[in-house]
């Protein structure tokens, strides 16, 4: 019953936030339903494509969700469910939702340009270049994190020495009676093919959205049945290479071929996953006790646990479940170029963030159902052991039946599939965004594309193929690290980006004379929390190296040290530039009063 009360409280509070605070923001900023959007007046058929709200909602929601709202709350649950619940709800309404909505609004009022361009108009060219460099570092971590997640849910483990001795043969490409990973791999690959077919029939053959959607959902059911019976084999490195090639290709083709249809169709998986989870919570509230299924996660475990002190670790680790800087890049990078009307910015940006917060609470509840399997106390501190995706799947599936039942296996496979599909959507969008920003870094103001670059060297550097290749190769190599070696740094960088995005939108609102006061507290809090975490990372890695701690000199630790230091320095310089901008705006406002 505890789990049911938690989800009811979360849904009521998040809905109230959407209705009241969302309406307040729209009024303060002057959302105008009649004003043309970039997709209306500058379509190009590749990136600027006017899109139906339901389809764009699917793209945006799927892109920002990824694996973050599941991984983050589960890994942060070492502090207990109450702190994570409060941060998901409060952070979603007043921090994450504010940033997402503000970023999308600022972008559509600036011809669908990125946050970097918005920074240039309000803070100058130098600040824009710094922001792009910082964002590219964050996108490398996004690619690395989600390449890791996808490969981990696809790969077939190598045979043990005992299995080889027993005559067990390596799995081929196609596998009958597949494992969970092999099932997920098959369904995910078929899903990509289905998305391309959907994009062609709706955009080139004129099939209406409703019949195409019905056909798409039926096809999704078909490929799930296929995947449960026939899987795809392949080692971890093999899948990292395949995923790298896929995201490189997907980022270069027009959005209507794969990005829009895949994200739209995958959103139905996400909606179904959320509804299935809520149904499981209701069912277990009344039948769980008889089967020995209980929500067993402690309410509060202490201020310091295995991942660090609650401040800043909680606010970094929860990540996308409450606030994510990556969302601002999606909002200003792809969504703003497809929005058909300003009034749809609220449900697509603000609404999607609050649904993601609800998903974070659901992930927390799922862990609570199987906490004995994944949560451990070592030296007086709580720690999470295992895969967050596995814990989520196990926790929801156990609500419907014991681990030995077929319904448990099917639901667990579907949930694992959903997580991998959303990680792929985030990968696609992150790679496309990195292409935009990599080119933007080397172009002058009077140069719109790489073809306009006057310098031969800059023409090569700004070429979409060069930028995509660089980002994918670097991100995929880092994706070979353990997730624990990437996630904490990704969390810090991601939340620091959120603080900078809040700063950028606040500076722009101040420049155009709109109310930006609601940004200052969230902005200051996120900057303080993330800079503190990065300083802890730098000091911790240096200390371990000085003490010659075991494995301290591993290249993964050097990577974390260098990245953390570089991002901290870039962020501090950007904050200084932002403060200067606010001071100038304040003096100007005072002089004109």
C-alpha cells in the first residue's frame, strides 16, 4: 500500500504543478498561439519540419527520457525513498520543467537556434564558444553513457571455460530460445526497420497518422512476439561498433526518415511501460502481501552513503528524473525546429519533463519491490549493486507474478526493451545535436553551413561527416568503460549544463524585458551542487593518484579527472560572463526606471 500512496501523491503534485505553475510561466513569458514558429516560416525538409503535436511529443519525450529517469533515481535510492521522491517532484516542477520550457520558448523566438546562439545574443561571442565546447563535452558523455547501456542490454556473454569444456557452442547471429539480452537486441533492430517504413508511408505515400499508428502498434506487437522466440547474438564490442555505425548514420539523414517516426512509435512503448507499471503498483497493493511482495526501501538511510554526501550526490545522481541539461539541447536543437505552434510548447516541454519525473518515482517504487536483491549495507553504508535496468524490470514484473512464471519473463523482457529503445533515441538525438554544435563551433556568423566556410581547414572541421565521426568515435570508445565510471561524471556535467541553460534563458529573458526572476534560485542551486561535485571528483582522483591507490592510474580515472577539471573551469568562466550580463541588465533597467 505504501507504493500506491507514493505514486498517487507524485501524480497529484506533478499534475498540479503542470496546471498552475505551467500556466503562470506561459503568462509571464507571453506565449502567443498566433505567432509563427521557425517550422512555419523557414522549413527546409531536413531539420526544420512542421510536425503534428502528437508526433513531436513522441520525439521530444522519447529523446529526453532515455535511461536517465530509471538509472538515476535507482542509484540515488541509497539515501532512502523520501529524498529521491521529494527531489523528483520538486525538481521536476520548479527546476527541470522550468529549464525545458524556457529553453524551447527561447529557441522558437530565435529562429530555432541553439542555446549557444541565444547566449551569443545576450552574453556575447566568447560565451557562446565556451558554451558550445562545454556542451560537446557533455554530449560525449551522453553518447558514452547510452552506448554503454545499449551494449549492456544487447550483448551475449562469452562462454565460460567450463561451458567450453562441456562442449557448449558460441551463439550465432540468430538464436532460438533467446536470452533476455538476445530478445532485446532482435526487437530493437526490428523496431528501427519499422520506424523507417513508418516514415516512408506517412511522409512519402500519404498514409494518414491514425491508420499508420494503428498499423505501427500492430507491427510492434508482431516484432515483440518474434523477439521472444528468435534473438540476435553478438559480443559487447560487436554491439558497441554496430550502435556507433547506427547513430552516425541516423544523425545524418533527414528527421522524417527515422528520428520522428522512431521516436513517435517508441513513445507508445514508454506510455505503455508507465501504464503497466502503475497497473502493477495497484495490483501489488492488494495482492502483494499474499505473495510476500512488499515495498521494502527505507524512507531515509542517512546523510552520507556509498555515493557520497546527500549534497551534492543526490541532486547529481537523480539527474533526468528531476532536471537535466541535456533536455535544453533537445528542446533548442531539434524540437524547436519542428514545433507547429507556441501553445504546444507547454505540453511538449514542461509536460514531458513532469511525466519523466513520474517515471523516476515509478523506478524508485520498482526498486523498493526487489530492494533485498539489489540494495546492500557495507561498512554501515548503503550501496546499490547490479544493473538499474534489471532492477527496474524485475521490480515491475514481480508485481504481476513470481520470477518463475511466463508473465514475469514477458513483462521483464518488455521493460528491458523499452529502456534500450529509449537509450537509442537519446543516442540518435545526442549525435545529431553534436553534429549541429561541432559545425557551429568552427563557423563565423556570416557562414550558415560548412560550405560557406572561407578557410579550407574550417570547411573540413565544420563538415557534418567530420564532426559526427569525431563525436561517435570518442563517445563509443569511452562507452567501453564501466557505467559507474561514466555515470557520476555524466550526472555532474549534465546538471551543470542545466545550471548554465537556466542562466542562458534568464539572460535572454532579461534582455527582451520579460520576467526572469523564477530562474535565479534554481540556477544558483544547480551551479553550486554540480561545481561542488566536480571539485570532489578532481580532489578525489588526485588524492588517489598521490597515494598510489590500486588502479588509480587507470586511463578511466585520468579521463574523469581531465573532464571534470575542464568542465569546472569552463562553467566558472561562463558563470562569470553571466553575472556580468545580469549586472549590465540591472543597471540598464535601473537607469530607465
